[in-house]
């Protein structure tokens, strides 16, 4: 019979269903998502103030199956949710973006606030892994390719109490006063 300590050790070695990345100053710019995990969580303190959005990119081109239709299939196979202590649970839309260099997916990093947020990307199909969802969308079987999330730093000043629904924070006064103007 296994001891409680041995049982605890075996649980610690069990493969978790989630990979978590913490976004902050100095975060790697490329985060792997083609993983045998059920979800990818992005943890960020001050979500919209530090990182405004993220893109899903692959090393696949059109000939490999990364067509607009495949990206559309991937977007509909994934769901994105923000969990924030201040704003609560929020569904984040996943957008398809096209450009001259190809197509990608883009999603917001959640409510714009100075509070800690977890943005979770997962397959809509229960029990599906990120790898299987990506492979299915692009029609890939056994091909090696890369799929990543690239977080994008926020470029403007976001009000501390703003949200993705009310970027001005509702008050019209940011509370930031400088000099004698106020």
C-alpha cells in the first residue's frame, strides 16, 4: 500500500490539463500552444494596461493548409475567456485577421484594468487538446510545425478602471491630475 507522501508525489508528476504563461516585463515574445494540453492560460497583472491583445500564428503557409477557411475553422473551434477579480468572467471574441503576409487569429487580453487577469484559450470540444484542435483545423497529420501565441504590448495609456466595454472607465475623468491645470 502506497504512503500518503508517495501518493502526493505521483499526483505532482501527473500531466496537468493546462499550460500557464505569466506575462510581464521581459516575457518571451513567443509562447508555444501546439501542446497536448486542454487549455492555455495567460496570466497578466494589469491585463489591458500591459498587454492589449495576442495573436495566434503558425509556421504553416497556404500550401500546408493554412488557408482562410482553415483559420476560420480554428477560430470557431476555440473559445477564449477572461477571468478577472474585478470584472469577473468575460467571453473574449476571437477575430480572424488577414494581411499581405497571411492570416492569423487575434484576441484581447481581457478587461483593461490594473487587476490580475487570466485569459484562457481552449478548444470548444470537451477533452480536446490544443494540438488536436490545431491539427484538425489545418488538416495536418504527423507534420511538424509551430503554433504560437505572440502577446502584444499595449501602446497607449489605459485608465485604471476601464474595461473592454468602456475604455474611458465610465467617469470621463481618469483621476490622473498633473500640474496646476486642475
